[in-house]
């Protein structure tokens, strides 16, 4: 995730906030519910947690209020996981 922060922070906008990049990463990981999986390789995550990771990477932005467009974020997920991902998206609004 740090790579995405560094790639998208080409103008230093994220570093101008009152939080360090590490603090912003921690906050984003908590928001999407990946606390217990933070040290696991993405290839070893289940489909639902990979979707959460994808959503969190989409949310990395130097702008405080940015628009995120997700193209079929729950495709291929079972009904239970699909509901969890949609609830996550609703909570992030």
C-alpha cells in the first residue's frame, strides 16, 4: 500500500496533511477491515479480502474529497461476502 501512496503523492499533497503516510495507511487498513491481514501477501487473501484491498488502493488519493469509481467490485463473490463488501462501500461514503 505504501507504494500506491508514494506513486499517487507526486505533488506531496498527502504529506502536507497533519498525518504521516504510515498513519494514513493504518487508518485506511482499519476502515476496510484488513487489520488482522496487514502482513499477509495479497495472493494468499480470500476473494472478499482482495476486493477490500482493491477498494482501499482505490481510496488512496492526495485530494481530501475525491470521487472513486468502482467497476463491478463484487463480481465473482458469494452472497455473504458480496453483502459485506457493499456494506463496506456504503460505510466509506
